């Protein structure tokens, strides 16, 4: 029996996704990926100097490195990539079903990104999420930073340890998490309620911290789906934090639980 066209397309998409690879670069990103048993590794390109510096990680990673001249580095990277003589071709990480990932921690905490597309911002947010024990960072499949070498380098290894999930519809995912018991706090500089005040009455609740892109902020449906809009308290009205710095401060406030 001939398969319906939509089934054929879905299977083709899955095969294409499974065959996709990306290049990680930089000593920290490559070292942590080599040390990560969950990361499927394909090809390793190193200079002699980088090989010496990554000795233990190279042995653990199980790949025989291709030794390359630093002046004609063999990995197909963007010319502006600061690779430090190390590049690793890998398959994207599979963290498994969202429901299994988001319930880590006591109480669980997740970060949701509404069209945050700059890989440097997302990489920095992954680092902060790891520091403050977030179960996952969740972005959207379109108009958001994918898993790339630039993101991994900014994350400085956190990409290998901090789940980064991408979903089709952020508002629907927020609604699903609310059904699981999460309270959604949307970060908004004009909100009347501070993060600390919101958390003072919700210390034991699972929390989803929702951040929008710099400039546009949260989209209308995302805002409407939040349980509360909250702000970061500031001493003066001299400006605002970028999204990665705002995420770090807000994560700290959430984990502090409103303590004064």
C-alpha cells in the first residue's frame, strides 16, 4: 500500500534532521563536546598545539584527529570564527521529550525565549541557566538561534550540559507547562510587579521565566499566556539590560525566591 504524501514528507524530514551536522569550534566547546558521551561525534580537526592542549579530551572522545596547518585550517568554518585550532563536526544533541526534561530541580525552573535569535545571547543565557539550575532553556523552531558553533562557543561548554529545546509554538508550550503546574512569569520592563515580589508568594512553585527579543519584547500572544508580567528592580531609570544579562538577574531572583 502506498504511503500518503504527508507520511512520506514527515519521514523524509526526520531522515534529513538525523543526517544534519554542525561544526563546533574553540577549545572549551570542543573539549566539552568530546567529553560528552551523549554527543555523536563525526570529525575532529586540530592543530598540533590544540591537540596537545586537548590531550585527555581527545582520548575520551574516541576520534582520531586530523592534524591541520593553522594557516590553512581544514575545517569548513566561517572565516571570522575564532577556532583556536580546534573544530569538531557533531550531530545535534537529543535531550528527549520535553515533559521528561523540565521537571528536574526542586522546584523546577525553565527559561522560555520568545524569538531570541542572536546566538551570542542564547549562549550566554545557557551559561546562566546552568549556573542557576534551570531544567531547560526553550526556544522556538523558527526565528530563534539554532544549535551552532557560535552559540556553543559563547556557551563555553554549557551547551553540552544544559538542555536547549526548540518547540513549534511557544504559547502552546507555555500552556502545556501551566497544566503541569508551572507559573509563567513574563519579563517586562514596564510591569508593576518585581520578580522578587512575585516569587515571595511562589517560592515552592515550578516557574517558567519568559523573555522576549531585545526591541520587540514579548509577542502579544506570549504576553497574554503569561500568568504575571514582572520587572527587574533598578536603582535608576537610565536604561535597560540586554536579554542575556536580564536573564541572569531574573534567574538569580527566581532562585532566591523573593528573600529580602
